[in-house]
């Protein structure tokens, strides 16, 4: 199976399961991953992040395979933009409750 076939077969659900397996070292059923499985899952997760997932996390893998690290100012700007696009949260004073 080549890279393009792997990506075409990977659904977001499969990606999340592989990502969780890499993070915890276990499959969803509790079985421990072997070293080879960890390595293969990690490569698949990084490949999916680089080619398909449009992540807004502060550290991700870009399409060219480079690690993209956002600065604090970029994160603050994105947070302000996302908050302005959404409705504001309810704010109360202590006496209001």
C-alpha cells in the first residue's frame, strides 16, 4: 500500500484511534502496542496531520513535513478572531448569582 492509498483509506475516526493509540501506548481494547506498531501508527498519524488534517493547534506538521510552531502572538490573534466570530459567553458578577 502506498502513501496515497493509505491516506485515502484513513477516515477521521481511524486517525483518532491511531492518535489515541500512539498517545497511550494501547489499542482501544487495552492491548499494548508493540514498538513496531507504535512506529507505524506514529508515521501514519503524522502523515495524516501533514496532508489532510487542518489543525489549529500550536504545534503541527505541515504539508512539506516541517513542524509548524505558532508564536504566542499568533495564538492570541487566532483566539480573538474565533471569539469575535462566536457568541460571547455569559458573564456574571458575584452579586448577580
